[in-house]
C-alpha cells in the first residue's frame, strides 16, 4: 500500500510524463537523456552520493581517489541509462531481445535445466538484470524472479507490467519460501538478487573483505530442491549500442550433509562469484544501497571507515 497516495501519485505522474517523452525520441537520444538524469541525481541532487563514495572506498581502498571518482560517475550514468532501457524493453520483440543479448555459457544452463529440477540463477545489481532476464525469456526459458514490493506501489505496478511484457514471472519476496520451491519443482528457472543487506535471518559472509549480512534463502532453496545454482551476469557492452553480454557460470559446491555448514559455504560461494564479476565492471554496479549496514557486532549502524 502507498505510504502517501497524493505524493506517490504526483511522483508517478511525473515519471509517466518523462518516460512518455523518452519513448517518443530515438533510442540513442533517450539513453543519453537517461544518463544525464543519472548524473543530475548524483551530482546536483547528490542522491546517495555519500553512500556511493563510502562504499567504493570500502570495496577498493587500494585504488586512487581519481579512480574511485571515475567509477562513481560511471555508476550514476549507468543507473540513469539502464533505468530508461528497462522500460523500453516491453516494446521490443523476442527477435530484437535475442539480437541484443549474447548468452555465454547458455549450453551449460540448458544442460542444467534438462535435469528437471529447475535452476537457481544468482545475480546482483550489476549491469542490467532486467535485460538479463529478457535474454532468457526471449529464448523460451520459463523464468521467474524474486522481487520486493516497491514503496511507491504505482512504480511497482509499472515495473511488474514491464516484466510481464517480456514474459517474466514475479515472485514476491514475502511468499518466496513457498513459491520458489514450487517454481523449481515445475522445472522453471528462478532468478534471485542476493546482494542487499539482509535485515533479518541473514548470515555474515565476506564481501569485498568486509562481513556483510546476506540472505540464506538461495542456499536453502538449492539444498532443499537439489536444483543447480548458477551465476548470471548481464553486462552492457562497450560502445553506443544497447547490447549486452549475459555470462552464465555454475556455482561450484559440494554438499556435506551438514545443513548449517552447507548453507554458509554455498552462500560464501555465490557471494564470492558475484564479487569477482563486480570487480570486472565496477562502474555497472549499484553502489547506492547500504550493503554493509548490519554489523556482526552491533547489529546495525554504519561500517567504520
């Protein structure tokens, strides 16, 4: 439910006007306008700018200040541009979506799906995760994604509509414990973004050398269902075109039968795999969320610098 219907309605109305304009202009211009909007949000409005700077320092303490400033600028431009791209997706045909996405490791994914247990696709707020999903659905893959409800329900409805337009099913995080297992048993792939701070029930595992509270659900789903777990990372290709390379790789893990130990080790494995991917393209990562907010010692509060 919306927190403030009037405020949410005004915000959504402005959003609809902006996206309407962006649909009318050529794609390359709309991407440029999106990137400029991202820059404006970061460097004029300074939305989450301090959080981005602090997190880049935490993750890359050995890099120069100039390097971190460049990556911060890239991530704001990327966020603005890719937000526009998400809402343009629903107007593309399956052929267009296939032509814009190069799938690396897709044969191994198909082999995993052929086992009949579904596949858990781990990913993060890296590249364009919505485009990554479109790469799978455009190739006929039965695909669901676990997602949180948005604070502004009008935005949430628009995003759900955009996802439905590319054939993606959505599992609300509140019903995920039941629905994810049902989806896997039906032989579907389930995508999970597991790089946000877990407020409740998380376990602490290393992420860029700092302990981060991480959801245990993905590991538990894999152990309960026997479904293979793979990492899927959709990075935007260099250059002016809107094309992406989706890299799929298995999360290597050997269960011991000790459930708490296995959950921790599998969580460590998929978190480290995501970290390696982020290091390859730090400017395409969403450094804006407070990944290290919950601490092992105090339970909450900022990470010391």
